[in-house]
C-alpha cells in the first residue's frame, strides 16, 4: 500500500467520522518495500494541493522515513533546468537546456508513490482500532459488533 | 472502440467475471457524451477552488467500489487521457472480497503498463463500500453493485474468516460469488447503503456512476436522489438490453451543477 493512499483513508467506524484524530491512520510495525514507478512531474504538480501536508509529515516521521520539507514545495521547485548535449550532434559542441525533475520532486515521488507498506497495521488515533495490512492490501472490514 | 483490459489471470470461481453490466460501464464511460461531460468538468485548465497556484485543476481521484476483476478501473486508468482529457488521474478501488482486491490490483497495474498510460494507480482496499475514505475526497465514483433481487444479502460477519484463507472451500467461494450479485429486496439493499454515502464521499465537483437493473425501479431511485436537494441531479446516461421497451441495465449519473 502506497504512502500516498494514506492521504485519502480514514477509520471506517461510524463513531470516528466526526473525530479529527481518526485521520491520518498511524502505521505500526510496518514492513516497507520500494516498488519503482515511472516519474510524472505533471502529476506531482497537480497532486500537491490535495496533500494533507502536516498529517503526511507525521506519518512519514512515524515510519522513520526521511522527513518531508517543512512546507509544501512550490511548483517551481519541482523542476530544474539542465544543460544537455543536443541529440544527433556528434561534435558534442551544441548544448540545449532541458527541464528535469528536481531532487525535491524525486524525493517526493520516491516517498509518496514508490514506498509501500507491505505488512503491518494502521491504527486509528480516535478509537484505537487496528487495521491489518497483508501483502500490501489494507483490510478495513470491521467485525460485526463494531459496524 | 478502446481495448478491454485483460483479466486472464483472474480466478472466476471466487471473483465476478466481467459481464454485460461491466461492459455497459466501459461503453458509457468512454461514450462521446460522457467523455465530453467529464473533460469539461475535470479539464486541466479549470480554475476555481480545485486548482493549484498556476491555475491547473488538481488531480482527479477516481474510486471504484466493488472492483471485482478490476476490469472497469483498469479501463479508466488505461484510457484516462481519452476519458478525462488528461492523464494525471489517480485511481483507487475497494472490494469486500480480498481475492478480488489482489486480482484487481494486478489487472489495473498490467493495463497501465501495457498501454503505457501515465496515470497513477493507488491501491485496492479491502473494505465495505466507501466507509474507509476520507470525506469529500472522491471526484469520480463508480459502482456496479450486487443488483439482483434476492431473499437476502449474504451475511457479512461470516466473511472476514474467508478473506484470510489462502484457499477458500467450495461453499466459501459460493459465498463470495453471492456477495457479487445478491442485492436483497428489489436488488437495492447494497446500492441503497451506498447511495447514502455519496454526498459525504464525493467532492464538490464529484460525479457518481451507478449501475441499476430494471427490477431496481430506476425511475424511483433517480427521484429519491433528486429529493436530496442541494442541486443533486440523477440521469440515465447509458443503457443496454432493450426488451419490450424496457432497458434491462442502465447507468445513472449522479452529480451537482456549478461551483
Ligand atoms: C456485480 S460485481 C462487479 C464487479 C466489477 N466491478 C465489474 O463490473 O465487473 C459487484 C462487486 O462488488 C463487491 N461488493 C459487494 N458488496 C460490497 C460491499 N459492501 N463493499 C464493497 N464491495 C462490495 C463484490 O465483491 C463484487 O466484486
Ligand atoms: Zn476509529
């Protein structure tokens, strides 16, 4: 389960719907894995306004991962200009300027999209219910008495 | 016609096999009228409250409830550019059947790899309807529910034990398949529970697509949705299987107009 998914999930119990501690869920005993994904800067740009930055920062800390920048990165900081030898130029004399993902974008991509919880649990900060994650799939089904 | 994602790795003894209803969803979502509606609603340039600092509208999040084989969500992920006019689209799914969650996850990922789509697939979550989703986060909600009228909906409590088994028995597999089609009274018990969740699940620009069959009394269902007030609308935007003037299956779009 990707870290970015945690940006959209909350406790499934009715009584937690109005509680502001039911989001985000807190990963515990998490076994992480990296699953490589293609980089899409356009996507990162348009997902930024949807990120619950403080909450995600908390989750990242709880997982012991490298911290997020203290504030949401600016759109400009996601790319940088680089000089590159022009294609089909055997002389190597001509350079062109290209826009490439910056380190900020690469780090964000690695963290949000490539870092996955493989095994572990997600704990609700309001009711304490623990949701198991097995083989990367989070189980939000509640036992009958909690529905 | 856009290609149908491959589901050849899916075990149909315990997971719903794509059928007329699934294909009606694919056809409707990629029809000229729906793609132009969705493109306008989610155009990358749109401004307003759903946009980032440079004025492009933020990434739409698509949720399919009850993904089954994953064929519908995979289709949306693979063809996002045609459907939404943009490919920075997020896809997420839920199903009550954990085997479906695993299978659908592969279906979506395979379809994305095969078509080299640059959409982002999040995950399939094992859960009841949209109960684990952060309120108002979904932009497009899709549900092909268990809609066949039956004496009752299979009990859920029995269920978690089946999900955690590596290989379910024949009876358990029957239970999983029953969960995929059995809709209880008028075939509406699960759909009604889901409809209640729509206003709190979707965003301001949110749209839901729900499949109904003739026995679900679609005209009454649409009336009930319009009675929610606050500008809620419900219209039939796709149908199939005309019999004696009746549409056997139809897709209802649920949405609100304007900002
Ligand atoms: C008619 S099948 C549709 C499968 C797939 N979306 C398709 O169109 O081929 C209904 C699906 O909903 C799932 N389902 C039934 N009740 C559910 C619930 N309460 N919450 C989530 N999924 C549910 C079933 O397991 C099944 O996969
Ligand atoms: Zn809770």
